[in-house]
C-alpha cells in the first residue's frame, strides 16, 4: 500500500496542541525536557517545496510513493466496465466500489482503487488494472506496475515490458520492480542504481521498491541513503522504513526517534515503519502511540498493531464511533479520519468494528468508500475467498 507524496503541492496537516504527556506505559512522548513548548504543532518536517502528505487522496495506502506532477489532471477518463450488480451485501458492494474506482475520472481514485485491488488480491479485477498501464497520469501507471508485480500476474508481463521504456523514470523503476517480482531478478539492478540518482524523488521511490523487493543485499545501499547528508527527508524516512521492512533490527532507534518527533507526519511514518519491523520491541513502541494526542496517529498505530495480529488498538477505533470523534472536524479532516478508521478496521477485523463498515461504504467521500471496500474484502477474505 502506498501514500502519494508530491512536489510543489503543499498539503497541510491539521494543527494540534503541543504538550508533554505521559502515556500508559510511563514513557514521555513529544518534546524533550529542554525544549520550549509551542502551542501549535509544526505542520510538516519536510522542506524544499515537498510536503509529506499523509492525508491526500492516497491516504489509506501504507507504503509511500514519491511522485512529481501531482497537480496533473487527466481529461479523458478510463473506460467504465461495471458488471457487478448494486446490492446491499457488503462484499459485492465492495467489489462494485473498486470497479467504480478503477474507472473514475479522478486519477487519484484510480490509483487508490488499484492499490486496493492488489492489497486484497482481487485477481479477477487485474485485467482492468492492466489496462491502466497506459494511463496518462504517472502515479496511476506506477501503481498499476506495482500491482502486477505484487500479485505476480504473469499475463501482465508484456505490458510491464512496455513500461520499461516509459518517459518517466519513476514508472521505469516501478516496471523494473514488477519484472523482478515476475522472476527476472536482474532488474533489481535498476533499483540499486536508481537509489544513487541525483533526483530525490527517484531515490525515495527506489528505496521504497528495494524494501518491497525483499532483497536484503540492498541493506548497504539503504543505509548509505539513510546516512547521506545530501539525502532529503523523504529519502531518509523511506530508507528507514525499507530497512525495517527487510527485518534489520538495528534500525529501531532511528524509528523511535521518528515516533517522538514534534511533527505529526514524521510520527505517522515512524509508526508505519515500526509496523513493518514487526518485532516484539516494535510492537511495544506501537502500543505507546495509541496515546498520541492526534487521532490520526492513534488510528495508524491501531492499524499497524492489527496488521501484527494485536487488537490492542480496537478501543481507539471504537471511540471514533462511540464518542463521535469526527464531529466538528472540517470536511477534509473528517474524510481523513474516516479513511484511517476504515484502514484500521481492515487490519483489526473484530466483529465489534466490522459492523461499522456498511456505514462507511455509503460515505459521501469516494476515498472513504474505497478504503471501506478494501477493509470489507480484507475482513471477509478468509471466510469466503473470491
């Protein structure tokens, strides 16, 4: 799963009060004792015109795609092919929503839908994803290549080979990742070279894909990117997450420093990276994040714990409904919280949470509906595979 990060498209996070507090484990989070308290949380750690947009259109995606051209608009929508009847049964409704998303005129919706198809392994929808290889919007082509690779969809091999000649280098490295996943491991060398590229966006995407590849020989390159003084923040944080994904426990202290950052977006990235690490120590760290002052961070922590088969975050998610925590939020903040809530439900999957998914499937936001559809399919996968 992925989160789009854009250059030249600032997405500001909701401001929050900054305060020191002691969580349930007795650990202090927030500012160091020698720092002055600031009444307003810093919006983003990222500089140079790059905002870590943990809450844009691709919010529910858990890995990170770094892309340029996020203001690009696609005039001609992808063709609509809807063969699933509109009925009330949640699973069928979820599939219909994903089909709608793949055909939506909004490229961000298409990219979200592609990721959801891959994450829930909806192989019957992959031919529709394959057609989006030719999409005009770079993140859609990127997402389509990753989906074909992640599902090891060999019938898409010829389409992926076409992308190896794409005009955008980010799409080329996504295609190389897919080729490696399809058994052509020599294409991992393209990723190894890309992480040394002068373009920071390309380097961040290469770091992402090296982590997803499972190739532990890439650890040396990832540590080099992490420690390089010329690496910008998005490269550093993505390298840290990929190192965690590859299971190197030496990264723990770096991830902990991200969890106690004054910046909400960095805490979110650190929380996701701890989930990728998945050790007992990482799980304990995630539990402390359930006490974070920001709802979004608590929901991400609950999601990551659920992914590790730990339902400790269930009460935090239930509070969204029982305490109506989204009341009073502006439209974008409410959408963001509802997407993160659906994501958490999809990983925790307890009956007390699953019962809220039909409500989220009917949300006014298409992005919430996509996230809810993904959660429905995740929650029913073992009970009734498609």
